[in-house]
């Protein structure tokens, strides 16, 4: 099965836009590839990167982070928005250090995911981070980050995901699934 390539829509008119920290909300009149015209809201996002950090002993480094949009702490892997001119790998190397206090020597690509394609153009680049070293001093992260760094077994993470008792986000579950596929190949 071949995967179809991008089919860009034509923006006929931008009706409104609002810039916020790292994102832009636009209301545009589009001409879709099927020749239909419509007015749609879209969140423009510069993209992001995420890593699944695995220690040499096989533990998973995961974060419990407060997220204001859902008013709760969720389990998620280190991730962050791409800065201007920054590659996904450069971004995630920085984010892993800032958020978890580790650096990694080995990086495997796990592909990309589109978390909300119904209303956002965000693409998240997924990586597996191995050969971890605990940093002597964790670099300063974003002032609004409220993060607890945890190390758990893969079995425990699978139990947490399966139970539905703790909140996780879609990018974390997708990245974990892909990391398991890569790790189980070996």
C-alpha cells in the first residue's frame, strides 16, 4: 500500500488571525482538493519533537507534568516546540536535558505523528533516546514548567496505559508504541 503525498488546500482568503505564544490561530476560506470551498479555523504550529528516554538498565524516564489546558498533571515523555531554525533532533536533545536532567548519546527516529489534524498543522517528530547520562546540573527550563521526573519499568508503563487510571497524552502513547516496535525487533 502506498501512502499518498500531501495535497495542499488553496487559501482563498484569510478572514482573521490571532497570535499567541508559539502558535497562531487563523480563520481561512479554503479551496479543498475535492473542489469544495469552506471556511475553517486552523492552529498553525511550528512543530515539536519528543523522545522516549530509556536507561541502560531498561527503565523508562517519563515526566508527570502539570498542563493548564486540562487542569491536571499528566504522564508524558520529554517534548517541546521547535525553536526558529532548530532541527527536530537539536530541539529534543535540548528538551530532554531541560525537562529530565539526562543527555543521550544514541538517537533513533520513530517517525512523525499528527496529533490534531482536524484543526492543527502540528507535526511531532518522535525519537528513542538511549545511552543516557544523568547530568550533574539540570539546565534551566521554561519558567511555566512544573515537572516531576520518574523512572519506571516498561511493564509498569504498559500497565498504566492499559488501566486508563492515569492521564496520558496521545503523543506519549504513540511514541511508546513505536519505541516498543523498534526495541522488540532486536
